[in-house]
C-alpha cells in the first residue's frame, strides 16, 4: 500500500540493522511489557517468527480502532438521533452521520457542484476529502429510514478510515528502519482510538504518513505526490514543505527539494484544477469558510474572547494568528540553521504542525491525529508521549462535557465555562511540553532517543548523514562544545552522527549508516569538532 517491502523481508540477517528494543532502553516500555511476559531477553530469537513488528502493530491498531468504534456505540444506538445533549454526555459525537443528510449525500447531490439548502451552501471540505465522503455515500444503500442510512454511512466510513489507520501504523513502523516498535506509540495512542471516527482527518494523515515513508527511502518525487494529495484532503500537510526547505538549505539538497515541491504541486493541481474550473464557488468554500470562521472551540483565542465583553473580531484574530504562525516558523527556521546538529525531519515537522494547532483559532479534538504519527517519529519516548496523550484525553472529555453543559438547559449537566477553559489549558500545556522536549533534543542531540541509539535522521532520506552546506551562528563557527586545543578552519563542519551500530548497513542511497558522506576533503577523526562524545 505504501510502496514498502513485504513483511518477510523484516527477518534478521547480517545485511539488516539490529533493531532497537524499546524494553531495553525505555523504562516505561519495560514496565508495560510485564503484562505480556516482560522485556525481550538477550537470547530471544527475534525475526524468526510470523509475528514481525509490522504485523503485530497492524493487529494492535485494528484492535484499538475497534475499541474506539465500541466507544461510539451509545451514539450509534440512538444518541446521534434523540436528545440534543446525550451524544455529548456519552462523549461519542461524530460529524459523519450528521453530515450525510446535512451536506446532501442522502439526496444524491454532487459535492461542490450542487448548492445545499441548509446552513452551508456548499461542502466546506477540501476536494479529496469530498471525494472520500462521496465514495462512502455510493457504498451506502439508499433504502430504509434516514436514521438507518446514517448508521450505515458511519459504518462504511469507519471501515474506510480503519484502512487508513492501519496504513498510518505500518508507515510509521517502517519509516525508522531500526525502530519499528515505535509504531506501537501510534497503535496504542488512546486519543487516536477516541477521535478516529469523529471526522475524515485520518485520510489526510494516512497520505502524510505514506509521504514521510517515501522521503525516508529517498523517493522525493513519490513524497511530493503523496504530500500534494494529502494537502488536497486537508490543508495542514503542506506545512511539512517549510521545514524540509530549511533542512535541504542547510544540507544543500536543492534537487531533492525541487523534485518534492514539483510532485506536490502537480498532484494537488490534478485533483483541484477540474473542480476549480468547473465549480469555482463550491471549490473555494473550504477556503472562504476557514477565513470567515470566528473564534471557536479549543483555542486560546476562545479563552481570551470569553473574558472580554465583546467577541474578538474575526479579521483581527486572523491577522494575529497568521503573525504568530509566521513568527513560529521563523523560530523553527532559526533553530534549524543554528542548532549544533541538523535537526531531524520528523522533529521539525512536529514543531511546525504543533505551532499551527497552537496558534489556530479553532482546535477540533480530532486534530490530535495530525500530530500522533509525527510525535512517534520525533520523540519516541513512552513517558513523554503518554503525558501528552493524557492531556489530549482530558481535552477530549472536556469539550464534550462542556457541550453537554451548554445544551442541557437549566439542568446544567456537564462542565461549566471555567472547567472547559481549564481543559483547553491542559491541551495547550501538553502540546507545549512535547514541543519543549523536542527543542531540547535539537539543542542537545545527545538527549535525542533516536540519535542515542546510533542513527542520524532515519526519516530524513537524502538528509540522513548528509554534510552541512549552510549554517549560521554557533553551528557555523567553532561550536560551543569544541574541546580546548581543537581548531576549526571556517568551513561548514562535517558531522559524524551518533555512534555506529553493531552491524552497519547500507542506506538505500548508498551511504554507510552512522557516518556522514565524505564528498569534500575528509576531516580527521581526531579533530572533528562535531564528533559525538
């Protein structure tokens, strides 16, 4: 599905890397493994069983996704259809059944071309997501009551989204060759299971995860095509081009970036151009709706607005939010060019998408799905991941209890405004915490879990082990950790990334693992200022 080798090629052999075992390097993973017999032993026969990491993680994802569907059953049995607040008190709300009729799918209307009669004149989703919704409508029988049709429509979408969930887990598992078990972070993420069927975001997340896998394999064109398709399904994936641009600038990999950019632009246009030309008003609805939408749930803008006598002006919020996002991106760019080692692609991807989420004027609970695969690649540490997930689960419960409170009339069942604002603050704090840990890993690479195990940037593709071509600040001069008596000749430093693994292996683009390519005059191992301690 993602252009990956078959599962059988994961068996251990001398040409393949030694896999990193989380139970031997992560205390939380080791403690959690006690439920299934304890950490893997030194004499365990790894890679000689049908139960490869990819297959195990795919099955775990299926099980967790099924549990998430079970969590929605109180709504499936009636809460979506009877009582305004019961779907909130059960925390099982989903957009999917409501929009089956509300966006004209029950009446056979064509998205973007046929005008709607309700509160929205056209479908307010990007084109490829609209196609996904329409395909699910084609698979939904048009007979029976409208309630039955909406139930079937949700089930059909859930089945399609389950495929997306497995693709995400498999792609994350295969992105870091030596760390397949990090995919369990995605498969076992509680916020993933709780929010997977609220909306259609998993489709874009799956395309983005597949794009990340392609880039890690050095396939820049495939990465660009998939990222363009992901952007045609949801806007956020285009943000990944920003950190990739700065990383390729530092490494001088302009050809790879240009290829990726071209692939993304062409695939996005192929999907959007026909609708853009034939139904311009319907096509533009997503963008105009995003611009005109006021301050909404989950954002710090809502906390500010609820403490003001008059609501914040939408244009003012748009300007301020854009300015904050631009400042955040400039900060990430400065971090990239001045860090003592070039940051990993997944680290910067997480930071940029998190900045968008933190500064945006709305945060729907399913937006956490954008970050989960990136978090598993950027900071594969169970303690930090679970702290963040606990904050997201708290927000998931908080928003539904708040909506229950606002829709229950005089009963006031649920969470009042002050409590909801606390839930927003918890969500913001959890995301900022994970951002802070990742920034620390960038400034102190020896704290980076991935690099500590002997890798450079396993999701970086052509960036993995590449020599720096443009750096500024401490990275361009003698680094702050340069030992006394060492010299620096003013050239961009060549970096020996991490420690070599016990069994080195060849990268797909031909560079040996664990050491930067020497396409310039080689530095002496004794005088290289960037050698790992």
